[in-house]
C-alpha cells in the first residue's frame, strides 16, 4: 500500500501567554499556557484534499503554520514523503521548502504593495535560485500568471490595481512557482465575495487535476469544503473530533458538534423551515472544561463526558472522539 504523502502524528503547539515575570511575582500568579493545538493526527494521500473545519479559534490556522514550518511543534511530528519535515526545516533543506508551499487567507496582506506582480511571483524562483536569467524569469512568471487566468499585461502592475479575487490568483501563482507537491491553503477564499470564491476554487481544482497537487484546505465554510475536499476533519478547541470521507461525513455525521454545524447550513429543499443555530459559545481556551471540551454545549453529555477526555478512535469507518458515539447513545 502506498505511503501517504503527508502524515501528522500527535501534533501539538502550546503558547506561553503569561504576564511579565515581575507582574507574576507581585500578583502571585503562575504561568499561563494556551494549548492552541493539542494532539492532532491525520494523513493525506498524494493528489487528494483534506479539509479542516471548525469555528474560529479552534486551531486550524495554527495547524497550517506548523505544517509549513512557521511554528515549531511543542510535541508530535509532521512527516512529508517519509521525511521528518521539522528536522528538514531546521537544517535549511531548500528542496523541502520548494515542495511545500502555502496560500494565505488575506490577499490584501500577503502581497508586498511596493512590488510589481513580476517580482512577487518571481521571488520564490530567485530565492531558491531556480531561475537567474531575467528573460527566462519573465517567461516563467508569464506562464504562471496564465495558469491562474491572468496575462503578460499584468506583469508591471502593483497589487492595489487588482480586485480581491485577482490578488488571490497572484498568491496562487506565487505558491505554484517552485512546482510544489503539497499546498497548505489557509482559508484562501474567506476574504472574497461569493461569486469570486467560486472562480478561485475552480482554478484550484483545475490546477490539482493538472499537476497532481495535494491540498490541506482550511475553512469554516462547510459549503466550500463540500465542493473541494475528499476527506474532512472537524476541529474543536485544538483537537480533531471527527475525521471521515466527505460523502460519509455529510450523509451520516457522528459527533454531536459535526451535526450541529451541518444543521446550521441553509438548504434549498428546506426553504421556509427554521434552522437550528450553533448553540452556546466556544469555551475559553485558557481555561478549557474538563473531560470532553464540547461537553458544556453537548445535549448528550453525561458524567463520563465531563470527567474523561475521549480519544479519537475508529468506529464504522469514521474516526471520532465522542463517548456518546462509542456507547451508542448518539
């Protein structure tokens, strides 16, 4: 059986958000730790898309930054094509950097406003010394822009001369410059209008088919996830609570949180019917509840849920972390 391209095992990242030492001494308080990601595990097959979904603050973007080496993990590992990614990052492995790229959420903030499009898209090529000849670089950048629906007439323009959707296309072209195999997409369409979102998503799907790209797609929009993903992981307060194939997750969601998210989606055939809003608030991540983190909002919570944290186990072809599902109460 072919080894997955990306393997993430027990990945965690803790941030020290303590007040300054002098304040802690005067006030008699200890250190404050934020467990942004707390034991996340998943695999992505080559050429496929795993989507991570969840409410804001659940740790999706932190997972993305851990995978591309912007953060060091507190524990756990990221394996890419059989190689420990963070060991390679620390050793300055440029080849791995070329094979893994990222598309950021905000196309307004991720492009240098003082650079032309030619310099923005060409930067990875010059930084990795892939192309040093100016004429060849211009030809390569023109080809990259063409692949995302832009043209040679855009080379000398600046980011402020483009719409939001066009800026995100420039970001995608820049990410493709080193011919990567794995793209980490951190909510690449959330800052765009709905009609523009569809255009960008279709471009990403076309590029995946053309180049055999593997995606980690991060979003809070389940309608977008249904369009682009092969597998879906649902995150809550730093942990994955359900991981399943797309069709199975949308048809028969197991975890109460997943069901709550899906019930809140508007449905064409349910016009006029009341929808169930997502109940309650996400707990304070600095002081999470004991046991299952979802128990204060869960209608199926019992004493075991409040005292024992559920492990992510495989049940009926789905990986789920829920005592109610395990006991047959869901």
